[in-house]
C-alpha cells in the first residue's frame, strides 16, 4: 500500500461511523475524511463547543456532509452508558466504531469519577465499556470494523496487574504507556474472539506516529498552569520527527476502510521509528503477542466495568 492517502478511501456512502475524540486532532481529520467519502459520522467527545465547531468545519469542507455530535466523557462509565444508549437507539447499525480519544502524560495522578487512574480510565477502560455497549449495533452491520488507536508508547508499556490504577507509585509516562498497551491488547483479543466465533467483525489497531495535536499539551498541563519539560522536548523534536494531524489520521483511515486491512494487525507510519510517513502495517512489540495477557486484561476489564462481551443475535 505505497503512499496510501485519503484519495484511496473507497466510497463510504451508506456507512455509519462513530468516532470518539473527533472534535480535534487525528480524530477530527478522520471524521472529515470519512464524511467527505460519504459516510454518516457521529462525533462523540467531551467538549460540546469544540464539537459544534468541528461539525461546522466538516460541513464547510463537504457540502451535504451527514455529521452529528454526541457528548461523551470517557472518564465516566455513566456518561459512556448514557451516550452509547442514545447512539444505539438512533442508528440501525454501526459500520465503523473508531476508538480514538485519549489523554497523555498527566504529570500528577488524577482519578476518573469511578476511581480509575485517569489515563487508564479514559484511554482504555472507558473505551472497553463503550465498545461493549455498542457492539450489538456493530454486529448489525454487514462487514463491521472496530478500529482502536494505540501508540508507539505500547512498546514501553507493561500491564501492572498488581497496581493497575497506580495507587502505590504513579509515573506519568508509565501510566500512559500502560494505557496505550492496554488498547492494543484489547484490539488483539477482540479480533481473536471474532475469528474464533466466525464473526464478520474485524478488530484493527492503528497508531499515528508523532502527529502534532492537542495531545502534547492537554495532558502534561492538567492541574498545572505552565508548560512541562515534556512539552519543551516535543517542541524541540517537532520540526524533524513529527507530521500533521491529517497525516497522522491516515493509519486510522486505512484500518477503517481499506479492503486490504487485516484484522488483528496494527497500522502506522512507515518512516524512521514509525514516527511519520505514509501508513503501512506497523510493528507490534514482542511482549504484546501473548494471548494469555490479552485474556487476563479482558477478564479484569469485565470485572471493573461490569460488562461482558455481547453475542450477535444471529450467532
């Protein structure tokens, strides 16, 4: 798939996509591209003002774009349940469920309203619950896909099962790496289940490399009023190693739409260290390839959320 771009997106007319965190960054670029290809796109994000602005920009870019906004706070299982119920009641199916939203490197430990460490809660546990609640509508589609955005940071991540919420010794970067590793493990296990059951569902992961978005500032400044050392480092690296949000959205879009995208795979940039460049199949770290860890995290996630894998009505 050399130099795959938005021009390679197959027609999406009649398809319904739901994307978290798509009021800015790579999520917004993915939403804009899918709407431009004819899909009905539902943006589920926390900031309603930014959501309204995103809708206006997408409609300006594509006349007649079918886009809508739903307020969603992934740091609240109650919000996840309420928004998922509204969406499930409003659409006949979900062809593309794109788990994109995230927060990075919060300097001090914060908790979600359910008591989860914020990065693990918003990046992973909230998305696990979100997916479990929306899968019945995903199963109603003919050839559905769940695309989960992970990160290069998965390579440095380990699942700290003994202290999953980092109550004993919090580290901003360790917590972020764990959360993004968790999203990749989830994507892998969901695809394994789908294949074992003979379902049409494909679960595919993506990562944006180093794409310049609000991610580099929102998390590091949470609870603080000045730039962090991480921000300064990223600003220094940007001119050489980074790419735009539009380029960073391409792996997600390829995973969501390309006939060649494979379930259980991850897609990312093809440049140095996968930091930037056209999207290709990405490398998955060796320690991620253990199905026993996939299953263990899944079981823990079911316990934390009280949700289990739904079964397709036709199964």
